[in-house]
């Protein structure tokens, strides 16, 4: 089986469908390629998570403060979902504005390490 080069039009379709949250299989059917081929191409193009931009999401400090003050017991995961960013972003941003909560290292060892040693 010979490899067929990807065209610019296929790359554009892949980017568009990836951003819309389509699966490898759905994109593959649309392009006439295998799901594995789509997955490999997406990795090479560094498309990141489906349905999300590869660019960093800026978290508005005022919105984060209001969410933390209005509902102090709301989980960070739910706040991240509402703000459209990652859990790590919420933790870091909350620490930057002095509203960080205690993190149990047993429940989130990687996140705890990141908070102790920010990049």
C-alpha cells in the first residue's frame, strides 16, 4: 500500500472538522482515509484536543473572582468548564490572584507539583 500525500484542501477540512469535535472515523469517512491516518496527520499538525483551539485560553480574573466568591465550594473542574479552559489554568490563575484553595497532593499529585514549581 502506497502512502497518498495530504493536500492543502484535506488539511483545511481536517482542521475545520477537528475544531468542530468530529471523531477520527468521521473525518476519515469525509476524506476517504482511515481513522489511523487522520489521527497521525492531526498529531503531525499539532492540532491538540478536539473542539479546542491550540492557543492558550486567557482567563478573565474578574470572572474567576466572581465565580470563586459567589460559590466558594464549586469545584475547580466546573469553573474550568464554565470558563472554557483547563483545570490547571484555573488553579494557576487562582494562585496568581491570591484565591488558591488547598490542593490535596494525594488526589492531584501532578497538579500539586506544578503549583509548587511553576514553569
